[in-house]
């Protein structure tokens, strides 16, 4: 495993979304930030599933 964290989003889809929603461009740096936010959300969902005694993360674990 490398020290660099993997980007968890498809950059082109995020760029398209931002452009269509706001007619703005995106900087390359946002993808690391978005990926970190996704990791935080997944970590909380994993903990919620564990607390419920499950080995499957479900959509309800994200709320």
C-alpha cells in the first residue's frame, strides 16, 4: 500500500455535475477532499452496522 490515499470518486462525473449545476470549473484538489469526506461517512456507517451486529453496511447506516 502506498502513502497516497486513493481517490474514491470519478473526477469526470464530479466535474460534469459542478459545471451543469453552476457553470463553474473544479480544481484538482477537490477530489482528495471529497474522497476524505466519503471515507468519514463510510467509517461512521461501518460503525453503525457493527453496533447493530451486522456485517453488511446498509443505506440506513448513513443516516
